[in-house]
């Protein structure tokens, strides 16, 4: 079994639906990688969900003026985890921010722990979570083939940027995380 906590970032319908303005083109490939990772982490998995705030504040007001379709309550269909992941029992963390690192995820990782990241999108929420966790002194591994970006070039650039933070952040493969 792999060590650490697997945080599966935002595997939600809003990113899976090809008709969504926020569609992630390689969502299915990322989902395949996540499915391969899950058995290696057992109950040490947290799924995250990006959700809109009840009332946007600060610069988020301009953001939601650009994306008004997203101003829906947390129980709205678009915010649900996709079917294969929604059916899993386990820990789910909701946040109205790109980065999911905070006290709740920190408690799940524990002092001196390891955080393994997978999900979408590499160039937004995965990147934001990785940088904040690394700043907190957590070892971060990003499963490159269990992530997907807004497009292929953005995915590749985000992985390249995160790999610049070695040894705090390391970009690895699903195979490297799951082999005995």
C-alpha cells in the first residue's frame, strides 16, 4: 500500500460534462488514473469538491460575473462527484477556493505526512493545492497520469512548474505510486 493521503481533486460533473464551460477534455483519462490509485490508499482518500460560495466576495465577484452559471448551491447537480466516485464512501471536502489545502486537509495528512494529488484541473486546483501544501512543509506527490488540465499544453506546463519545486513537490506516475 502507498503511504500518505490521496487527495482526489474535483472529479465533478461540471468538469466531466463535455457541454460544460469548464469541461476538462481528458477527464476520462484522469478518472482512469484515479481508479488505479484508489486501492493503494484504502481509506486514506479524500475527495474534494469546488463549490460556489453563497455570496462571492472580493475578486470572486468578478470571477462569478464571468461564470454566472456556476453560482449554484453545493447540492446542485454540477457540483456532484461523477457517478463512479460519488458512490464511494469516504471523506469529502468542499471548498469555494481553487486550492484545497487548509486545516481540514492538513489534519487528514498529519504532521510530517505525505500528500498525493490526482484530479482536475492540473493547471488550477491541483497546482493551487500542491503549492500551499508544500509551503506548509508537506511532501507532495502529483500523479501526472491521474490528472488532467484545461487542455494538454496547460496540463504539461503545470506539471513542469510543479516539478520545479523538487524536492517539496515531485511529479510521479500512477505506476510509481502503486508498485510494491
